[in-house]
């Protein structure tokens, strides 16, 4: 729908639903997919978008809860692995149906920039205006949260020409552990980034060593956390 209240250069979708019990909601392009986990099927309560969610790298992405009765949280933000969809869990434990409203927004101008428009005037520190750089690593690692350990195998690292980084670890049983963020510094083969986990819960600093000659990942270390828990990730090429 046409939205006159959205600032120029910004895309925005407001998803409003009535939910009874529990459901997973996925926004992809201009379609909302609802998977009922328990209770009655949710229904739309006036959702609208100023533009379809992009089907490619999204810049300036933001997720915000505007209205909720009980629990609502983002499970996955857009990435190539989920076909650039936003996946949200809503769990309504009160009786009857509750109103839920979440908003996603993004930088339209930065998305259009991938269509060969002029780049921003200042790149990230130590970062040149090349196309997306892709690194792959075969190795082993471990992600630790309190007393819980998760073993990691291979890793993929993508860095866009604007300094946006996506790191995806294979974690077994078809599951991935992924982080997205921004490159803040580079010194030779050593890179540093501020990242957040795919569920938005863990934020922190990522250090990695990349072999630019062979486009391989040598090592990655992440220290991240929220108000209660800390996550540590250590990975090395083998």
C-alpha cells in the first residue's frame, strides 16, 4: 500500500495480526506466511507495506515490536539462506486472541545501490569498493553459551562492498548458527566486526583472519551476549 508517512529512502512493512496461542509468521517480498503452531488460525488486522521486502542483500534492516500482549520475537532476519524472509515467533498465553504488531524497515537507497548506482562516499575502514567477497572455510569449532556447547563445522563468510558481513556456521542436523553485522576495522588479513546473532539476542565483537589469496577462512572468534547470557565462538580451519 502507499504510505505517505514513511521517510524518503526508507522501506517499511507493518504487520498487524490477531493471534490465539502460538504461531510463526514469515514476511517475504509482499506476502505474509502464517504457520499455526497451537490454537486458532491468526488473521490479518491491517498489515501494510510501503514496498515489498527486497529479495537480495538488505541494508539498514531493523525489526521493531510496536504492540504485543505476550511474547513476540524475531527468529531469523533476511538472508540468502532463507530466501530473504523475516521469521517471527508469536506466543500468546492469555485467553482469547491478542493483537500483535511488528515493523520491519530498511534502506531503499542502499538496496538500489546494488543496481550499480554510485557507492557511498566513505567505505568501512580498510575496505575497498569491490563486489561481494565470499570466503569459505573447512574446519571445526565450538559455540558455548553458559554450560551448553554446540559443535560447528564449515563456515561461509560474505562481505559486501558497503562493509556488511554475514557469517554462517554449519552446526549439524540441518541447523546453522549465523551472525550479521558491519566491518569496523581491517589490518591486512585480520578483520574486526560488530555483529548480532540471527535471533537478535547476542551482540558483540567478531575477530577473524581471512586468506584473501585463496578466499578461505583461517579463524573466527566471537564474544557476544545479552543481559543474562554470554556466547563464545571459537573456530579454526583444519
